């Protein structure tokens, strides 16, 4: 439902594309758990590579993600403040997030701490929009976001940078890479700090439920290491590690500081067993640990971990057809000063997938069985077809189901949890059209999702309950092109996300604007580059009852770079150029106009 479309006139500029088109077709692995080009994929996918990340000069990972159609971001202030990602209007915990193939996120909250991840440690991000429980099991109702850390084969041999900016912001880091043949290694470390600003306006009845007129600072030390190579001509391996440790301040009645430590360790082994059989083994563990404090005194701790093991087998039936069989095991655990009735649960899943051609149609279909320790059996599936209208254009159609198990907080948090909750379930149908030529790419996807057993606060229980369902419908449009030294981009999302049944039947799901537009333009010069981005969001609500409005807004960012030599260059960025006063969540200020300048060296 379109409510307030301040930015609608900008739709006239859809000739400006969002992601830079490259003659080299991007490869995506998240959509099918095997390598495909974006054109070959039947799913709605976006790939943001290192070159695009460098051009954006993002301060946070969510700065990158908000360029993806169908994806909106809500956060409660500036650096280090909680950030929620809504993919195709689903809940923030309906998105499966992987880092180098390892499932991440807090088992108590069910969401991922995007605000603590460092964009400089990322090689590329793949976003698959639409259900993927048939391949990954729980959580993938809205889609999958997979973050790949820096590739030792692509990282410079040595690099360093230093950045300074508004609110006493500073960041510096360095990276070393080695190896040219069978074994390659890369290690990088970054330190980031900001005194911040007072993110919460203060209220006794809403927002942060307190008055604290102080600056909310942030500090983060991130480390990333990767090792990759070949044991022989049939066996490849990789090991990756990522960690972020630091503290973030905020306003709160019971706590106003969090000391955090998140880490991800993953190991992968690929074996070409024969000409027609390839096997992949992977294992990993992610940890999300936080200590909460009030004015320096510790109030609680929440240490959660996720362990995963997978075995995939790819059978090549012919040059065009392939079957994949896989087994996944996942274990979630929580250790806290707060007493939970249950502190662990396991999930064992097996799936089969076919990728190939049937007549004139390209086909991808998957079926999965999961045995969850708490909720028993679940069967999910999806089927996609694609038809090439000509060499430049294709139409696609897809149907898929997914499910999401309740979080530990929703089930067991003392005085709040409801142990009788059922998993959320969804069914999605979508259709797409895509076109490309040598310099341009266009795509449009329309979708409709029904989510049953939606978990929300039930006033009758004074706890979470399966109170209603949701109907989510949307349209995503993206266009990319390059003309000589110019690159243009646009991504438009139109969304209707409404509750279906229950107390708030017909009300809109909160923090999902009905319209969101991103425009981008970049220009390359002999020794320099310059660019600008416009983000425009329609209004939305901050509560299930739709009584509190979050107003629409438009922001403009500028960026530029100058290369003194092949090794040295200076970069600069201005965010929120017009100093727009806006919110993603009621009572929480977004940053005003900010300036950043940095110096980089690499060889």
C-alpha cells in the first residue's frame, strides 16, 4: 500500500542503474549452493563485489545492503547501534545470514549483528531474495544473505589506510597477503572508534524509556584471516576466520553499554572424486557474545554459538543437468546469566536438488526434510523455471515454502517467553523478467508471500504468540548501465506487508516502507573518480497497531577519490548532504551531515 511517496517523481530517472554492470558475468553460489553465473540463476539475486564496495566507501555493512532491491534497513541511531534487515518485507529474523558458508547470528535474538561487521573485511556479498529453506533449512523465509571475507588470491600483497571524520571518528588498518601458487594467505586488522552522538531523544514511555543527554560512542577491533590452496589437482581447501570485538554505548534504563565479541571460523574441502562426482565438506562455528552494563557495572551476559557441518555431493548427469544431494547438521546453544528453560537444540536436514533443462525450459527444483529437536519434522521445497525469449531476455517463475523456528528469547526468556509457540511457515510465488546487453542490465520481479503462525506480542498472554498471519506482496526493479566513463544505477522497491487476521487484521507490519528508491551515478577521470547516491523512503509505522508513524525521508551522499600514484590515493565522502532530520525507529536519531576523508596505500 503506497502511503507517502515523496520520491515518486524520481522514478522517472529509472534509466540510472544501481549496480555497475561488468562484461565479466558475476558468479553466485548462494542461490543453489553451487557455482552459477547470475544469468544462469533462476532466482532473484544480487552480487556486490569488492570493486563496488570500494566505490561506495561504505561506513557500515548496511550501507552496502541498502543498495539491493527488496531489502530495507532499520537501525536505532549511528555506528554500533542495532540494525535490522528486512528482506522482501519479512521479519528481520526471517533472513538466513552466512559468513563464508557458516550460519551466524544470535540464538537468543534470532538476528545478526550487522552493525559490528567491518565492510573492509569483505570480498563480496550475495543476496538471494525469496525462500530458501529447501536448501538451508530454518530461517530462510525472506531469503539468504551470504558474506564472503577477503580472498587471499585477490587481496593486495600489502595495504594500509587511515580515515577520519565527524563525531571524532577514526579508523585505520593494514593487510598482508602471501603466496602465489598452491597456498595463499591473507591477514588484516582494523581499528575503528567514534565518540558518536546522543542517538535517543529520550522518553519515559517509549524509545529508550529514559533520559540520558550524552554521546553514545563506539569502538571496534576487527581481524580477518584466510588460507586457501590445493592439496593436489583434485582437492582444494580453505580456512577463514573473522572476529569483531569492542563496545557500543546507548541510552537505556537497565543497561547503556554492551561489550561485544563476535567470531566466525569456517573450513571447507572440495574434492573432484571423478569426472561426474564432486564432493564438498564444510564445518564451522559462529559465536555471538555480549556483556551488558549499566554505567560501567555488569548487568548480564549472553553468549551464544552456532555449530554447523555439511556434506554435499554433486552428480553431473550431462553437460546441462546436475543433481545435488546434501546433509546438514546444526546446533544452537546459549549461555547466559538469565536462566533459560532450554539452552540448546539441534537440527538435522537432508535435501536433494535438480538443476538442468527440460525441453526449452531451464529448471531448478529442491526438496528438503528437517528434523528439529524441539519442533519435529518439516518438509520444504521449491521449483523454478526459466524461458529464454531471445539471447538477451528471459522470464522466470518460482514457488517455494520455508519455515522459521522461534528464538530462545521468544520461547524461554523469563517473564516474556512462550514455550508453546509453533514455527512460522511461508509459501511464496513470484515471476521475473530480465534483460541485458553488452553495457546494460534490467530486471523486474513481482512476488506474493503468505506467512502463517506469525510470531508477535499477544496482549492476552503478555507474551509472544502465534497471533496472526501476514500477506506480503511486492515489486522489485533494478537497472544497471555503463556509458564510457559514466556508470548509473537505480533500484526501486514497492511493497505491501499487512497482517492477516488477529487483533491487527489489515494493519501494516512495522518498519517496512511501502516504497524505497536508490539512485546512483559515478564518473571516472584519468586520476580521480566522483559519485553520488540518493536514497528515498516512503513512510511506515513503528508498531503493530499502526499508531506511530515514521515519516518518509530522502538523503543524498557524495563521494570521491584521487590517485596520486598507483600505490597512493585519497578518498572522501559526505553523507546526508542536506542534513535531513529523519528516523528509522521512533525516538532514535539518524546521523546528520557527516564528513569523512581517508588515505590509502597498497602494492
